[in-house]
């Protein structure tokens, strides 16, 4: 009896429980009068065993790393309850959960993967280019360079950063290199004969732009080619401009040389008349003698290119007149030979010397044009010289008034009163 008492109590307890809850149905029983018992067996579920070394599959992430901690120690990576922190290699971004746990259902609590970080493709720059170390991937550095004649302004390089953006800003290339210009060579020219100037020619300067090859204008400072240049040095300057208004200049020298001979000295009792500057290349110097003197030697000397005078210097010697002649023609001819004109002054027409003068003037047919003369009296004395040209009226006035002695002048005045 005592042994059957616990069994009876257990049966009563089971009935009481089944009246309140129907196991496996999920619903409470509302029929208190139902005494039937329904029993549903649950499927067998493996109990979590933290001692199993490989409860979840081994966790691996491409281009990344899983740092795991297991309750069983550092030698385990996939036991139940293991927690793993996920990270990506340099240049990759983690997509998904950064931390996962090995659960009872033998799966990890989340999913993640590593995606490569990339920036947008950089645009091309005018008159330049760039080179990148790793394309558009994170960490890639792009270095910019400009075409010849241009210089970079702004950031010389840009780096693709972890946020997928490029560092810095977009640079640009500017033309700061001036054009190249080469002037003609300097030149020297000798002045032309009997001139103190020379005409000088040259070609255009050589101009090149190192950037885009465009030259907008070339300016010259100084005379143009083909101009007449005076003696001395002359600087010709050219300036070239490109499209960016950069400029470059060059210059050369034009030198004009006047070759000169030593300065000539006039002869004693004479003088010289020279053309041009008097002693430059090609100049002519003519020797002249004073009245009563005649030239001996070359009449004209020319300054040669060798800077030496042609010929020998002339001298002026006293004029030798032969008065012992039988005719007026013979007397006058001596002056023709000496390139002189003789006029003899006498007080009256009754004097044979005056008649000689009249006949000579008629023979020479003196006109009112200008000429050089030497006047001598009846004794052969040189009374007046005409270096500059004069007229016949002036000569006759001088003869009739100034060449008379006091006695002759009185006689002339007496004759004039008789004529009146």
C-alpha cells in the first residue's frame, strides 16, 4: 500500500496537467470534460556542444581577413559561439557586417565581402597628360605632366583615397614659355664711294613657339632692311609674341664704316676743293693755285678703297709769262695754256696796250657768263684776282677806275669833260 501511493500521486498530477495544456498543440484546452490524452513526440535536437572543434564552416573572406575568438581558445576558429571580426585589405571596402558569430544552427550570424575601392576616371587636361600607378584603384597616384612649352599649375599629382574620391583638385597647363627667336647675324658694310652712308639688307628673324606653335606678331625697333645707314653702329631689335602674350627678343648690330684717307694739305700759294666729306672713299680733291701761280702735278686726286690717295700732291709755282712776243695772239696763248684769262688795262684807246686789250677781248668773245680771271697791268703786274666767278661789266668797271694811277685818273676825268 505504501508503494502504490507515489504512483497514484504521479498519475493524478499528469491528469491535472493534461487538463490545462495539450502538449504539442500550442493551444490551451477549453474542454474540461475531455479526459483523453494526446502525446506528440518532439524531434531530437542535438544539444549545443561547445567542445565540437568545427561547429560552423571555416570562415574565409576574399581580399580580407577574419580575426576570430573561440571560447575554447585561440587554436579554434569555428566552434560554437566563436566571434569573428571582419576587415578588408588595403584598397578594399567591407560590405556587410563587420562582426559575426557561430550560432547553434551551424551558420554564421551574418555575411560580408570585400569590394575594391575605385575612383572615377580622371578627365584629360589640355596640353598635358597624366600617368597613374594603379589605374583608378584606391591608393593609385596620378602624376600630371604638360606638353613642351607649358607648365603645370595646381596639384602635380592626385591620389585615389579610401572614400573613392581623388585628393586635391584638377590642374591645368599654362603656356609660360616664351617663343624662341633668332636674329640675323650682325653685319658690317663699307660706305659707298663719295657717300657717308650704306644701304644694308638682311632677312627676317627665325621665330618658333615651343607651345602651340602660334606666333601672333613680330615687332621691329629700328630701321627696316634696305635702309640707308649713316656711319657708326645701329642696333636692330626684334620682339616676338605668342598666343599667351609671352614674348622674346633678340638684337643684332649694323655697322657702317667710312673708309678715309689721310687729310690732304693744300699746296703753298694754293687751295683745294674736295667733294663729299673731303677724305672719304671715292672723294675727289682738286688742286687750285692762287693768282700768279700755276699748278704743277696732278689736278685731281681720288681717295681709294685702300685708304690711300691716288697720284702725287701738286704744287703751285710762280707763273712764268713771256712778254717778249711779236703778237698779241702769242701773248694771249700763254694764258690759254695756263687756263687763265689775261686782260690788260691802259688809260686810253690811243695807247697801243689798250688796243691790244680790245683786240684780245674781241678774239676771246667775252660774254656775260661767269668765269675766273687774273688781271695784270701793262707792266705785267698782277693787279686783281677773281677766285669767284664774276661778270665782264664788273671787270671793265674795275679796269676803268681802280687800275689807274693818279695822273691817269686826272687825264681820264679831263677827257670825260671834253666828251660832255
